[in-house]
C-alpha cells in the first residue's frame, strides 16, 4: 500500500507540473479623464489584424467616471492594443494605445 501511495503522489506531482499555465483574466480600472462620453472600447492582442468585440457592449463611460474592465479571452498574452471611440468630439473621435495589461492596475484615457 505504501508503494502505491508513493507512486500516486509522484504521478500527481508530474501531472501538476506538466500542465500548461492557465490564462488569467486581465482586470484593471478604466477612467475617462476626458470631457467626452466614451462610447466604445475595443481590445486585441498586439499583432492581431482586427479588433475584437466592444468591451462596453451597450454601456458608455461619462467624463470623470471609472469602470472595472475584465479581459477574459482565455489567452496568455499581456500586451494589448486598445481603441477608444468617443461621442461628439472631433479631437477624440478615435484614440488608440498599446499597454501591458498584466501590469496595468489603472488606465486613464485623457485628451
């Protein structure tokens, strides 16, 4: 029985360490530091040719407001391109940026 326990523990240890790392959700606080309503927020891993779906869905983010954003796409990458679209602002019609979301706790979009 002792031999069986030792073999089981060894197999469990090998299985645990051999598994690939699971992707974690990327969470950060997004603050609208502009004077315009943020209507759409898109992200995609750096190098993708197209934007993924609108993170906001039907929501908007008014000037001075914050929202917790979670990117739960199952990927194990950190660097994402971000695209922000605003309502009724010629200066801020569309703004883009690239950030390491694994290290980002808070992001403020500014004019």
